[in-house]
C-alpha cells in the first residue's frame, strides 16, 4: 500500500535535503524511510533501489544548477558572463554541498543525454562565444573552466584554503581575472 503523501517528487526532494545535511554518499533508502517515518520496503513502490534514488537526486541537482546558471548569465557576455556563471556555480555548491556532489555522479549515457547536463555544456559554450574560440579550442576551454570551477569549489568547501591569510574571495576574483585573460589570449594550436 502506498503511504499518503509519499511521492517520487517528495522522496527526491527529501533525499536532496538529506544529501545537503549528511553528504550525498550517506543518502540511503533506509535513511529516507526514517525521515518519512515509514518502513524501507514501502518506498520501493516509488523507487527501484538506492541507485535510482541517487540518480533522481543527481538529475534534480543538474536541473537546479542549470536554472541558476541560466538566470545568472542571461543578457551577459564576455567576462561579465564568465563571472556570473562561475559565481552561480560556486554559490550553488556552497549552499547545496550534497546536491553539488550528486551533480557529479556518473550517469549512464541515455540518462545523461536526457538530463540538464547538456544545458551546462551549452551555457559554457555560450559564454565562450564572447571569446571567439573555434573548435577544438572551445571544447578545451569548456573542460578548463569546468575543471577550474570544480577544483576551486571542492578545495574551498573542504577547507583547504583556510591555512593561508590571503582572502579566499580575493583569490577567487584573481582566478577569474586570469581565466578571462587566458580566454582572451588563447594560444594558437
């Protein structure tokens, strides 16, 4: 019997909240059942298994992050778009650490294609149009930006930058200045 009020959407949102509280790796069907005050078995009428649940959280996180980035870069170009994109990415990761980790989950090809992951790549390419990069340089730049944003945010949220008196925000801004300069002066092949 399906418990009243328990839906796939509510389970997914609750799992996303749980991920932000305890970490994406600690999201389990058992933990979610405790949150809803139901037996674990009752949730299987809504989700197939723990992997299905985590995939749903990943899809939610990818969509949320894409929406935030899209709103941030709307009407912007060049460095302004780069800074807005990076800021939205960083802000989401800091506000939703578990969901951010979920957005990094490896998805099967079919699921990835149907997700908001493609929007992320499209938006990154959109900000790169202001730098007039052609292929394959554009793909290299997409990877560079993704690596830099993820690397900085991951190190920052892990506390790796706390051991130096240099203000983290100042380092972030200088890093964005350096990325802008690199993109404007992309080396020829």
